[in-house]
């Protein structure tokens, strides 16, 4: 599912569920329709509770980053472990600005907290 919001010249897309070819195509279509009528210089893509992310979705995100001259931020929130691993790998860092704490941060933080509480 994709919802679209705007804040000034920033386009915000919120997506959840499985990001497959059809969702990728819809994301690009919504961007095209919106930019025909509005100026967009920045874009935020919020992936909330995304269960899987196909290569077509990654390609669409990279294409949108190119269209916004690199002013695309991808934020992860409560996504599946595999989605976090994909974005944590570092491979996409040269194409996308990614905002999230790596899953390992949460595991380390909760482990440290449990260790402190045990003593």
C-alpha cells in the first residue's frame, strides 16, 4: 500500500507490505503524476512494516533518487529482518540516504540492558 503526502516541496511516500513490481510501478506513477503539477526537490520514502523488497522496488527507489538529484531519504520502521539486512548491507548507501538504526543496534542495546539489569 502507498500513501502520498506533501510538505512544501517535499514529497512523502509511505509504503507498507510487500514491495514488488506492481507497487514499484505504482510508486513511479504517483511520482510522475504529482511532479507534473507540483515542484518536488526532496523526497522521503517511509517503509513501515515492509515484509519484502524486490529488486524492482530497489531499482525504482534508485531511479527516484536520481530524479531528485540525490535528495531522497529512505526511512525504515518496523520492517522485516530481511529488509533491514538489505538496507544495512551498505551496498545501497552510495545510491540512497537511509535513515534507521541497524537491527544489530536493537539487539546489542537490549542485550546490554538485560546484562545491566541482571547485575
